[in-house]
C-alpha cells in the first residue's frame, strides 16, 4: 500500500515529521517497507528555456539548441520534433543521472557537435509514457528553478505492508485513523475534507440496477450522471496517482482510483451508452465470457458473481470491469457503481481466474459495508466537480451486512493478563474510541467493533488493539519461570538426526537450500504428481504439496545455473507429503540433494571438465548415512530408484526388501529437460524416518581400542554373471566369516579378453583382523575356502 505524505496529511492533522510518521506506523503494526522521495532522483534537472534552435550540420533529424537553465546559454543537441526557440522545458545538466535508464549525462560530441546535457521527455524522467517530444512547461515557468520543486514532486512516498486482517488500512484514511489513535495528530472529519465539493441536487430517478445474487453481492448501489465532459484529470489528481505508481487514464477513472486508495472504497464507472437495459448483479451462466479492462478474455463459471445488462456481462464483480463498457474520452452519461461483494466469493473467483487487481485486494479482505452511501456520494460529487453534469437519485438494491459485531465479556485486566502490560481502564476506553469502537462498561464490557473492522472476533482482539496503540515497547521482557535442577534435552531423536545430517552435508561442500513446501502442478508432474492439491493456494506456482524434495532443488539448481554457476551442489532437509490408504495425510522427513554441472573443472592434467555420475551420488548418500549413525553395514542395494532416474544408473539402499532408506542416481534426461537443466544431473533422497534410531545409555562414546595385531589383506577375483550387482558379491564375501573379516570392498571390474561372454570379473579386497594371535596358514586357507563358498552361493566362481 503506497501513499504520499501530503495525502496522509489530508486526513491527519499533524505537525509530525516524516521520521516520526515512519516510527509510528511501525509501532501500530503497519510495517514500513520503503520510502521514496521523487525529488532525489530528479536532482540536477532544472527548468530551462530554449533561446535558439538551428539545424544540425551533420544530421537531418537533430537540432542544435541554445538553452538557458539560469546560468547562461549552453549548447545542446536535441532530436525531439517539438524542440523550438521559446519552448520552456526540463534540462538535465552534465553529471545528472537519467531516472529511466541510469545514464549519466556528460559533455559529449554528437555527430561532431558538442552537447552539454539533455532536454528531457516525460518517459526519461519516469513521469509518464510520452516520448514523442520533450516536456513543454508554461511560458511563465521560472527558469533555473529545480524542476522537482516546481512540479511539487518533493512529496515522500511511503510503502507499508498491510496484513490480511487490516482491511481498513487498505485506504489512506484507515492509516490516518491508526496514527491519530497513536497520538500523532487529529483525524480530520470526512465532511471537512469534501466540503469544497458541489452538493448533489438529484435530477430524475435513479438508474435501473438490482441484485439477484444476495450471497455474492448483497448490496448494489448506483447513481447516474448525465452530460459529463470526460478528459484528462486535473494536474493535482494525476500527480497524486503517478506518485504511487498509478497510471492516470481519464478524469472519471482517476476519480474511482483516488477514492479507492484514499478511502478504501472501490467503485466502477460504466458508459451508459454501451448498456442494453438495466444492470443486475447475478451468477454467471455456463459459457459466458468477458473481455476485461486488461485486454484478456475470461471464461466464467456458475460460481462467479458478475454485473450484466440484458445482453451481456460487463463486469467480473468486485475484481475488474469490462473493456467495452468502461468510461471513454467521449463518454457523456455514466453510471457509478458502489456495491458490496462478499469477500469469500471475490477470493474464489480471483483464484479461479488467476486475476488480481486493486479492487480484488480490498473486496476479498472486506470493505466497509456501511460506507456505500457516503462512498457513492463522494464519487458523484467529484464527478460533478471535475466533469460537470447532472446527477440522478440513488438506487439502492439489496441490503449490506451492517449488523454490529459486539464482543461481550471483556475485562480491562485482560490486557495485563494476556499482554503483560498494565493499561488503565479509562485509557483503554480512549484508545478504543479513537479507533472507532464503542464501549458499554459495567461489570464486564461490551465492545462494539466499527463496521470497517470485520477482523474483530473476541476479547483477545480487543487486547491487541489496546496494546498496539499503547505501545508494544511497553510490554516488559519477563523470563519464564525456570524449574529447579539441570535442564533436560528437548530435541527429539529425529531432530538430532536432522541436525547431524545438516552439519554433515554442509561439511561435504553441499549448500543448503530452503524451498517452499508447495510446488506447481508442472513441477510435480514429472514425479507422478502430488497427493495433495490446495483448494486455496497462494498462487498457481504453489498449488501442490510436494511429494519430493527434488522438484524444489532442481528449480533452485536451474536458477543457479542460469546465473553462471558452473558447479551446483545443493541439499535440503524438509518434509514430503502423501495421502495414506485411509485418506489421512502423512509427512515424511527427508534429506534431498542435487548435484549438476562440473564435478571438476577443466585443467592441464585432464583437459576436459568432469561431470557428476551415479557413484558421486552414492558416495554422498553413504557418507551422510554414516554421519547420522545409520546401519550402513546392513544396507542392501536393490534395483533402480524409479522412473525419475536414468535406467541402469540409479539404485536404492534398503534394510530388507521393503524398507527403502535412500534412493540415488543420475536423473532421467527427460526430467532434467523439464527443469531446463543441461548435462548430467545426479540426485538423491535419504528418508530419515526410515532409519532406525539407536538407543544410547548415555552421552559417553565407547573408548577407542585399536587392535593389538596387524590386519591381513587378501585379494580375490571372481567370474560372475554380467547382471550380478557388485554389492551382492561384497555382502556375500563379508558374511563368509564375521569374526575374521572386518572389511570387503570391490576394487576392480573387468570384461574382455579371457572373460567368457555374458560374464565379468570382479576383484574383491578382503581385510582380515586377527584377535589374540596371528592367523596360521591353515586358518587363512580355511577363511579363503569359506569366502569362495559364500561367493558361489550368488553365482560367482574363483577366476583362474
């Protein structure tokens, strides 16, 4: 929500400085996101007069101007078609930065002629879209004066973040009310602000409007104005809208935007010449469409509230008007709509159409249902003041939901009980009254919320209002009582696992990513879609509860690669979301990792850069599992990791055939392309909740006891079927003699000359650890025989 300081002071009578206003805004819960001063970016631009204009000797479309900006004539080369002697415009002196493109003006030669600065257009100063010529100011504009001062552009623009529950602060007046309650000044009466506008003398009956959709549009008020003269809005109104980023369109449209931002009341103006019969608020019919003001056509459904005449739909109720019935330059008769739309209906329609607007932002939060008559009257009076014409009577169709919201059972001591700060009862009454509440005091208080505060639901909300105005800085910092004795650990075993995994991943050179738990349907599709789709998503890109962490990591990898990252190594610890067989939801803590790009950059030794492969992913998985005390020695490698991975280049680590602890491998090329990633991409997921938690009797680790005797190593080469996995052979060898064999690892794979077709040679290094005495030759021979026998059970034979 943006507004200027002068706009705020139209509603708030105050002598407070800008800094005091900013502090007070934050104090009352309206977080200041930024402050802009247009005068700062226009520093160095002056009002200047063109003394002479002559053709450029080397270019037909350029002129050589003599310009006076208060310091005497300066030569400027200009290509604007309207540049001429006697014109008064805006001149950028050398050293000034042009706001539109960041270019720093310098003394330079243009086609051989020296130019000192530049005469500027509206677009170059970000004051409009006009770039056909340079700005033309009135002939009596003071030459040499700073343009920002002359154009009154030294008005700071304040941007505040409005939380969803503060619908009243979606207008400048609501913000002014909060600041007045804070003690920063006095809230001006609305009648005083509009006192200069012409009074309405109704001429003729009101327009033909009605509502046939009391659920979506309970109230539809309207008033017509005939014989108006539409055109550009006055300079003061255009300047106010431009300052906050609104594009002036015409006087009629600008009036509605002015009221919407100033008073939080959206309105819409129809060109009556385009209407066929009266207007009705109703549900859309199947197959109906509307061409909206943004130039897009929207297909409507029976759940959406629309405004239509006898022939067609003209308005997506409360969100956006239609292109063909809006006010145009030649409009002479208008109908001003001031309606109340149900917030829930507006939100559902906006989400279904993926359509947002300033009106939707206000209606879906809830506008003041008691401000229809006043809002319509102010709009009509502004139309009469700026566009002329004669107004009709008002037509009121339906009834707005203005029943008061009364909170009973409130006690003044609740403020200290809930917030820890003592506020006197009379001070509480004064605060509530300044915010528009009415209080009936007694043994308990009955507090009636104002019509513009639909967020007030209970006594805790009243406490919040009192405390935020009194000052959150007055809430004392009181520590919670501490139980006697030594504090006990509070982290769960799973939380401890996540901590160790996070530290281990970072120590291995992986960068942690923190992604949303929501992903788009397009991102979920390559992984088979998600079990849970949100009915009320934040946006279409955050609609599905993620079934995998890889979707977010791959998107993050793409963003890094797009920005020139040669090697991307990311990990994330989070939850995956699934639907159980009984229809309930379940969350599974998971560690996901993605590695893409160069594993090793090109160098003088190898020349080419090296890419990641499936073994890199497996190595990371085993290292992380070891770091979190998973039973790595018991893990079995089984089959491919699924359709998300490249066939034959992935695997799973399991505890038995059903318990999958981790999946890893090279990502399927089709899936990598879906995320716009080039080259080989490897990924893995470790399912933390599938790892059995070890029970520990204490915090002491076992003492290190190195073996007394030196270990013995023996190498074995086996012929195995080509389809046999090396892990199966290693596990078989390791289990041949669990007392003597402490390690077995695969160190060579060979296929070719001397190896039968359909087979391969696997070489295993076996480490034997003697206990109390060294192995004898007979003992070593016996162990070797047991190893060969165990290998034979999986189809391996000792290679001759």
